[in-house]
C-alpha cells in the first residue's frame, strides 16, 4: 500500500484507467496498475462478499474470453452476482482517486452482572460509504467481530463479553485501502526486530541492524533504522 500512499501524498495519484501515452516511462502507471489495481479489486471483494465476487469473476473470464472486455462489462458482472449497485464504488475507486480513513475513538468498558459491556466509537474521517469489520479481543481469549456498513460518518458499536476487553481493531484483515492505519488500534503497535522481517504500515517499526552486513529487504543497511 505504501507506493499508492506515496502517490497520494505527492498529489500524483491517478484513476485505474490511466493513459500510458500520457505517463510514458513514468512510475505513476506502474504503481497504479501493479499496486493500486489489485488493492482496489481486493477491497471490492470485501465489499460484495466472497460468495458473490468469485463466481462473478469466473463468469466474466469465461464469457469474455477472446472478446473485447471493458470496465463496464466487469462492473455489470459483479453487480449481477452481488445484486448491489456499484456506481459510487467504481466512480470513486476505479474512475476516480478515492481516499479512505476510519478512526477508532475512546473505547468505554462497563462491568455488568452478565460480564462486560463495551462501547466502540468509530468515525470515518475520509472517503465515502465503505463497510468495515470491528474486532474485539478479551482477557479470556474470546474474539467477537461486527461488520458496520458505514452508511453514516460515525457510529458506536456495542459488544457484550464475558471478560474485560484488551484490544479493539478496525479492519483486522486489512481489506480496506486506508490512508492511515495507526488510528485503527486501541493499543500501540510497536515491535523491535533484529535483522530480517516484513513490516506492516500499521506498526511503528524499529529496525536494529549491525555494522557488518546489510538488510537488503527494507533498505536499512547500517546502524539503527527507525521507520
């Protein structure tokens, strides 16, 4: 996701149907085609659901084999399978340069005779309507999740648990193309790694690297690298 975020920060982001003539030999079309497009499709699969998305994709490939395909025909196949209107999604994410950011508010916990009552406030800071999954984890190892469709810009979800909640996460599977994942967590996401590991944008990464050798995976070659 970082190459896509970088284009947005530099105000160079472009819609998926980008002109390769206009951006010949530029990094912009490479990022849009090879990074942004798969993320938009993965997000679309989350929006319509796996049971609708995969059959629609198979039908689209089979029905358009050796024929002229288009964005509109792809959109029609997904809409037919999911029975959803996707005009706003395609306008924002395919034909436009959509941006999304959900933020978690202060979680309130109250002990009840049956266990614990948890209030989870959520706010959409950027972008249009988009569903999001909210996950809570408690001290007893229990996990609960709710999917909120994001019709309004903010809401408060209620969870009932047997033990005190230790962690709340928005979009735990990272289906959404959010501009900021740091505000999706009720706890700090910090980890220290000695040499090799993959980083995620939601975490504050502290990379420790000795003077001998280098870390070619992330480009921290010497000394202490902090991202």
